[in-house]
C-alpha cells in the first residue's frame, strides 16, 4: 500500500457553490472542476490539469460544501420518534423537557443504534460535520469515527437533574459531586477525541443547561474551553419554565445571567435561545438579551423543528442575524434531515416576521455552512476553497424534484431536500453513494433501535411522576380496533 494520498477530480460540474474569500460569500460557478487530494481541496475552477486517481463526471451534478449541524442529540432523540412529536405537558407550557425527556430513556445498546440511525440520516442529507451533545457511553467516539462524519463531541455534564412530583412544579435534585465527575470525564473524552486516529474528531465543552449548573461549574468549564481554545455550548432560554426559574433565582434573564458570569464570548454557543427578554410570552421589561449576544460574539444554535412541534419559535432567525448574532442550525431531534431543517427555519422566520426577506435561501445556507463553521471555530469547513477540507456534497440535478433546474439551492432546499443528494465526501472519503450511506448498516441499526424503543416504553411507568404508561403519556393518533 502506498501512503500517497489519492486525488479525486469532479469535472465539468454543471453548478458549484464556491467560496469567494475576498468578499466572504458563497457564489455559483458553472462548468467548473473541483479536485481534492486526500482530505484537502486542491483546485476549484475550470480546467484542472493535474493527474487524478479517480474522475467523476459532473455534468449532471451540483456540488455544495458539506453542511454543519451545530446542535444534535443523536444518542437519544431517534428513540423518541412517535412519542415526543406531540408532547402534551400543559403544566410546563408543553415543553418536552420535564415530563417526557426524563422518562423515555435509552440504554447503552439503544444509544449506539440511535446514533447510527441519526448519523446515517445526517450524512444522507448533506451533513459532514456535527456537534454531538450526548451523555457519554462506551463506544461513543468509535461509533462516531466509524460513521465517517466529522464530529465535535460535546459530552454533557450538570450539577442537577430535573424532576416533578405533580406535573407543574419543576424541582432540581442537586449533586455537585456528580457535576464535577461529569466535567472531569468530559475533559478526558475531549482529549481522546483530539488524539483520535481518525483525525475527524474534536471536542466542545458542554455544561448541559443554564438552570442545572452552578455558577462555579459554568465558569470552570468556560475557563477550560478558553485554555484549550474549544467551543462552549449550553442550553439556555429554551423554555418558559426555565426563563422564570432563572429570573426567580437571579433577577436576571438566562442570557443576562450567563453574561454576568463572563461565560459569553465568541467561543460560546447557546442552544435554542428562544425565550429572550423581548419574547412576547414573557412580558419581561428589559431589551438587552439580543445585543448581549451580538456584542459578545455568542452563537445561537437554532433548531426549529423540535420547538415548532410544540407551537414555539424563535423571533426571528432573520432578526437575530440582522442584530449581528451569528446563527448556526441544528437538528436537536428527529428527523435528522438537515435540508428539511433549513426549509423549516426559513419558513418559520418568514411566517413569524410576516415578510419573505426575513430569511432568504442564501441566509439559511450561510447559517448552515459558515455560521456553523464559525461556531465550531473552524475556517477550513463550511466552504469550498483551495486548502479547505474536502467535505462536499454532490446533488443530482436531474432528479425530478430538482427540475426544472433554474436555481440549484432553491430546488434543493425548497423542494428536493435529501432525495437529490447522491454522494457525500468527508475529509476526501466517500461516505454516501447513490443516496445510500456506505458506512452504516441502516437496516440493522433501525432494527436495534426498534428493540431499544420497546425496552424504553416498558420502563416508562417506573420513571413517570404519575406512573403513567407510555400509551397514556403519548397516545396513538388513531384508535387501534379489532374490526369495524
Ligand atoms: Zn438540545
């Protein structure tokens, strides 16, 4: 075997989304070639003259940069399909966090199956880099590496867990030793990720939620992120309950309080950040949260699907960006169909603002590429440029859902989504071919996930405050009858 990296050429591309570095923007190139050697882009533009080991004809293809998912929970969320789609939790403003996420649990075998199903779906919808916010389990890093994706592990840790005894009062069971233990383990895993032989893993420091961590843990975690130059992510302003819990405890909004601790800067990412002071449901008086986010350089990880299912949305994606806030996109929950997530982000923004230009196609595409790269502190992904990583997605422009093919990104995001994604490369390695994931046995993982969900459903009454069954907590959409 030779150690010389192979060179791949995709030639005569019908369309290519290239990075125009001087103007800091994506642009369309036509009739162009893209070549990469090993994991790095070597050439973009017409007439590649070098030698290639593999040549792919591009006349029927659009190539875009691999998409970046800045917030997802692949270890647990796929198991809740058919359950948290319709969360009914009136005592908690229908958030799924306090009555549902605490009872539908995943065991280790289920965690791996969940993750494989989620990663396959992400890869097949054009995601090449993902921030994985998980409770660590054995085999986590290897499962990520084997999938071929580029991953930023975000091992979650916290001082308190949520519980309720009545379905309307949220309580916290504090255990600071547990928080420290989780933080120590996260540091160890982040180092293992950095050293991982795949070269595709990195780490992020992730105290789980603003309301479940002590100020000491939040500050120490931020100090560690700073010392190692890592991103830092936390869930905050994610529910009405949490917003009022924090104002009750501190007199400040979650964003103001995090800022007062000194943990918001350009390495910080806030997961969700919907319930900011100006959100109309809160009737709060200050109007500083969005300017704090913009001035500190904090990124917002916007995950529209998981909220819109509960009738909740950020106000608005376009408004946050106009205020100067960096926004990245995440899937948080199933489906892990990133292209659909972009469409939903755009539609919600337009609907909430009541205008079309609140969020244009280019805006969500930017958030999903360079917005995400900035959040992960990377300038070598989320763009197709010489010297950047060979993380790229080939789209079949002759797929019926892409035609008539006047405007490639609109056809892809507004209509076709993952159906037209044909091939995906991460770090120069092909991970999707003809729309199928090469690195994960999706049928086997789906079967294992079904078994894991069945195990989880059986245990629900043990964990629910009212000892309800899974069917009582999440009834079927239609009655099942013996006959009619
Ligand atoms: Zn989350």
